[in-house]
C-alpha cells in the first residue's frame, strides 16, 4: 500500500521498518548459491553467522543459521567453500538490516564430495573398520612385498628404488593397475585379493602419487575399504602426499605419507642395522669383559680368605678340638664309671648287711613247713611234725617234740 507523505507530515522510521518487515515476511523460502567469505562461530552461541557472496558480481548478503544446521556440514565447509543454502529472507527492524535465515546448507562441487566421504567415514567408523585393535603389525624384515601401483608410475619407482637402497635383498611382487578412473577400484581390489592369497607375500603396499580429491576418490571407495579390512596380510597405504587423507589410510595397518615414506617404513636400513649390530656386539664384548673382570676380582678376593689360603689350618684346628673333646669325653666317662662303681659297692654292702643269709651266718636258722611256709610262732606247728631248718650252709630236717 502506497503511503501519503510530505515534508510536513513524514512517517516515523519505525513505521517504515515495520512496513518493510511485513512485506519481506510475505516472501517464501528460496535456494541461494554463493561462496562463504566470512564465518563466525562463537563458543557457546546457538547461532552461526556467515556472509554469502556472489563472486561474479561481487554482491554479498548476511546469513544466519542455528548451530545444529551448520554442524551437519561443519567438517566439509569452511571460508571459501561454495554452498547452496535454503533460506528465508528476514528483516531485523531495530537496525534495519536484511539477512537470510538458513534452514539447510549443502556443499557444492568438492564440498559435496567431501560431505559424502565424511558420511561414509562415519558409517565405517561405526562398524569398527578403523578400530586400531584390528591393525596388524608389519614384520621386521619382509621377505617379499606386494606392490599395487600404476604402470611405470613415479610411485612405483619411489617404492622400489628406496626399498632396495635400504635393503638390497628385498623382493617385490608388482601388480600394475589403473589408479584413477572407473576401472581403478575393481583392478585394485583384484590385485589386493591376489596378493593376500599368496602365502609368500608378507606385506601389501598400495601406492599412488599426489592428485586432486577426484583423482584419489577410488582409494576411498567402500568396496576397496572392506576388501583391505578383510586382508590377513598387513596392508600399507601410500596414497598421495602428506595432506591427502583417503579412507584407505584409516583402514590400512600402516599409513605412509608418501610412497617414499612407505619404503622407509617397510624395510630397515642395512647401514643402520649393521651399525646397530656393531654397537650391540661392542656392548656385548664390554659386558662380558666387565663380567669376567668382576668374577676374577671376586675369585681373587675369595682366594685370600684363610679357608682357601691355608685350608689345612681349619682341619688342624678342628683336629685339636676333636682331640680335646675326645679326652674330655673319656675323663667324663671314666669319672662316671668310677662314681657308679662306688655307688654299686655301697649298695652291695647294704644289701649284704640286710640279707637273711648274713643272719644265718651268725648261727640263726629258719624253720619251714613242708609247704615252704616259715614258722613264726610255736602254735603254728604240731607235735611230731617234720620241719626243715635252713642254716647258713644248707638244710636239715627236724621233728617237733612235745611242746
């Protein structure tokens, strides 16, 4: 609706701002393509601010979105990225500024490709394909190395020359395949499966030189990632240069920054190993020499002890002790025997003094009946009874007269 205004009857700024906001609110959501030139994500803030620019005519517009909207593409979108935004125009009345409120952000070109790779990466991570527990350590010195690379490529030359320079005896099984394009994935998968089935191959290296994200896309293919995960032979990823990070780097047992780095990590350096062997041999000699010297000092110290310097002295000392103890034992035994003999004589004398035989020796006699019973009183015998009278030197028979 047109307004009637004049210098005498102007319209307040707030009214103009309100009318503009009402007109803009009637506009629907639109899809806008542009390049992100400014990006502001404040810690803790729930809103992200960015500026969308059209490089062809150098026109920019402010865009706001909730953090959850931007976090969905935060891993693949940064300043300078081209995006497509679904947004609704929004008028901020207090300052009279126009901006877009984004409801969805989609990367364009490389950004879209990176977004798909990020989604695949998250899915495979959730399945555990990149778990370090599944990594297999490389052997110290592989006898045969399987190499998957492009034909007559710089990557093949770098791996072969650097590996043989470090360890001349190393042997390779080379499989030349397409490393980009539609045939790259099936050919790389077939070569990896063939080398994994060969029991003589100890390590498999997948190598390629640098390139764009699109060129390295086959090495982030899901089928190839799952094939490498199933391999029982350790796999080394040597794709591109240091900044390049295809998904093959995550599933491989070892990631090399370049093909040259892969050669250095697969085989030891013969010169370094010879130096290490010499150092270990010298250390072993020194350790053995020190051990022998210590034992010699210990043996010399033991030999200076009296028990070894004059071993007979200990025997002689013990001999004197044994002789002294023997004499002491004899004296003690003799004393005990003499004391026992004296006690025996005294006891014998007492026994003799108290013996009935001694009484008989003094003229006494013992009368016994026929049953051996001793006669103690006259009334125990009858007249005419025969009794035995026992005297000192024998026995006599007596007859009891009238009592």
